[in-house]
C-alpha cells in the first residue's frame, strides 16, 4: 500500500479526518495553536464515535494507530513536504496572522488541496461553469487570501459528519455526534483524483479492534466525479444551521428544522433549486426527508450561531454566498433575504460591541 503525507490545517474538526487517515496507515500533521500542538505531540488525539451494534462510544487513540501523527504551528510547516493539504479551519481563520502566510505557501507549492469547510474556497467556485466567482468576494472574510491558488489544485469535500469538542475534556478530544461520510468532488487532475480514491479505499478497508471483535467504523471518505455533490450541504446549512440564529438568542438545529417543518422544507428545496440552476443534478443532492431525520439528533445550536452568540465579528457566510449566486441567476427568496439581513445585524452588533 502506498502511504501519503497529509497536512491538515485545523486540529479540531480536522482530527476526525486525521484519525481515519492514521487508522489507514498514513502520516498526518495537524496545524493548530501552540498549546494544542504541544498537547497533541505528547498525548495524541482521541476521537469518540457511535458505532452500530456497540453500546456507548468507540474511542480511537492515535497513539495506538499504524499511522504517524504530529502537530505544529503554522510557521513551522512547509506545505511542499506533503502530498495533500486538507483545509479544516473555518473560513474566517484563514485571514489570521500566521495562517494566511501558510495558506499563501500552500498556494505557491501547488500541492493539491481539499477543503472540508462549509464555505467553499473561491478557487473551487471558479471550477463551476457559469458562476461569476468574482462577484461572490463580498461573502468572504478576506477573499484575497485565495487569489494565488490555481483552481485546478483545489477541491471541495462536504463536511457532513457532525462533531464537537466535549467542554469537560482536553482540546485533543473530539466526539462525533452524527457519523455520516465526507463527500469529496474530484480534482481536475486524474493523478490527484486517483490519490483521493486511494485514500478513500484505504479508509473503507479499516477494521477496528474492539472487545467484541473487529468492527467497521462509520465516517468514510467518498469521492465523486460530479463537482456538485458537496453543494448538497448548502441546503442543510440554510434550512438548519443558519436558522439557529435568532434576533436575541440561538436555538438547536433540531428546533430550527422541526419547529416549522414546512418552512424548513421550503428553504431546503429552494436552495437545492439554486444548486440545480448552477449545474447540479437531482442525484447530486440529498432528499429533505433524509436531512430532517438526521436533524432530530442535532440538539445543539450550530457553530455559526454559537459563534455569533459569543461575540464573533466574522463567521462563514454561506447564506450570503447562496444569495449572491441566486441573484446571478435572477432568483430571489424572501426568507433567505431575511436570514441574511438577520446575520448581518448580529455581526454588526458584535463589531460595535468590540
């Protein structure tokens, strides 16, 4: 088996993909804050997930896995040393000091990059025919950080699995709430895509030893020919995650979706229509019923809503991105316009308070 060296920018959500790659025997470096890097280099990472047929959670301890794990701060990393870069931070973080310099080095290196952000990087949008990516720049915290990338080296992977850091644990612990799959679009290059397919096959083959015997773990990497498959997440984000944001409070994703199921369905299906307008096939998307069922287990507010409640001055703006793309196609939807205005007002209030 060929082994690869993968750089993952972001040690929180990135730990989930990292753990699966380590289980498959690959080398992983996590980029994170100094205290996190020190902790991970001493104690590794723990990823806990529900597994069908097993009571409680199965814990994956990186120190017991065949792959090699390390962690570093951005200034200590040379992207050219790696076969693949995974972008696992939230979009506003790429504009921060240290991270933006590393991102520039990634672009200069030409190493293929796979984003697992909710917000698709601008270079990926440039791969979609018929989209004016430049008109979408206002949706990004600092769009200039993406300008040096060759779109051919960028792909998007839908971060469908839901995970969180348990507040009572150290920062090297991640717990999976919804163990669905990562769904990646192919690269333009067949060689880069072949590497993704090889990684996906290695993860598929994993069997994890438990007291009850070897088990197949959830959360796979799936690679698709269609570049539109990751856009299926947009409907989920707009029907659930962003609708967690209220004028003076937040609510859980479950409440956002199920407190008014028909309003949620209307938003979900309208956003799906925008995806089809830019080129997605119906088969690329996820039926509303499947998402609504998954949302019954999402009893916490989304990360975007929590960030706004915590005073964040920037968050990922998939809401604004979808609104902009829809307007390019002559489409408007009043509930989306109202949502964008609400998020704008919460961000503005946070900036005034700061």
